[in-house]
C-alpha cells in the first residue's frame, strides 16, 4: 500500500525561510489505517509530529497527531502544515479549513496562499501559579537557571529572568522527564522591540527533547503574556536551534496563532499490503 507523504516547515522565520521553523510530516488518508501503523510511520519519520487526516462526509478533516512515541491531543505546527497541504497541494479553496480532533473542533484560516501564511484558531489554556517548592527546586536544578515563577496547564510554564537565560538554558532531560507534565516550556520578555516574548519547549516524556516551534504551547503562553503585558496582540520567537516566529491574538476563550510555512518535501510511503 502506498501513501502520500509531505514534509512542511511551519512557523518559519520570514527572513530565513527554508530550514527554519518546525518540520512536520503530513499523511493524507482516504480512510484510517491502524493506530499501530500510524505510530510506526511517525517513529520512522522521526520528526516531532506526523499528522494524519481523513476528510469526513461533512467536509471536515478529522486529524490526528503522533510523536515518534505517542499520540497527542493537540498540535499546532503539524496542523499548520496540514492546512498548507490541504490548501496548496490538494486544492481545497476554502478560506477556512475545518478540523475535528481529540481536543474538539478547530479552524485554520488561510491568510495568504502566495507567501503561505495560515492562522490557527485554538482553545485557550490558562495556567495556574505553582507554589510547590519541591517542584520549583527540581525545575531549577533541571534547567540550570534562576526561576522567576512556575505555572501549570497541560504543560509546565517556567518564567526565567531574561531572554539570555532562555537562550542559555541547557536542560538535564533525564531530570525534566521526572516531572509529571506533558512538557516544560521556558519563557521571558524579548529583548527585540519587534517581539513581545521568547520561549523554548522541552518534551522528553513525549520523545522530543526540544521542539523547534510549538504551536499548542501558545494556547498557554499567549494569555500568560497578554495579562502581563496588557496586550491581546503579541509576537513571539521560539529560540530553538532552527528558530521560528508566531503572531498571536487572544480573543475570549480562543487564541489565534499564525505563521508562515515552507513546502520542503513530498513523496510516497510504501507499506506492506
């Protein structure tokens, strides 16, 4: 059995274009294959996420995402990549691309199909302040940086002193993996006046030590910084080795997360019949 495969870089740095952002594999399906086969494909791709989708009878794309080791309930960059494939490779001309997933109903807005730019409409995930000193001490040991505050949502959000501390962070991933959280993200105000904040995202428990650009993390980061900076419109840069940029807007219980994409590769997966 042959399946189409696309690899798309999502949330690229506009001034760099290729070889930045977060690469995601996208596999369009006519009908679902087994969970085991999807997990095997994701492991073989060895990217942070592989997205699979099937177009439902009501013209909604049912989407699922797999890291090399597990299925996740929500993924931003692979959804952006899937929207790129749907709009620009498969020819869906709708301005809004509807998705259905484990986290509920999602929409991706097509902002620009010439310089591909897409906008995720994702659920807001507020974080609550953490006061457990043992956890704070463990995080400080694992991250090797002075911690300003710790908050928790799906992911653990750690505010560091400044952008330099975020950039210099060299985590002990074995220690981070002991923390009962989907992932740990570090963040601080940006030095660049064109940006509002910077961040990094570590998910060793999911088989991804550091994710290059993490769309779903902004469901928590955007409202966190919107409250502290008194602005619902924000711009952020993820300081991974590849780097990436996102534009954000917090609207009630939703977060709009937009970025550019780059179509890097396409081919065919050949599976045993």
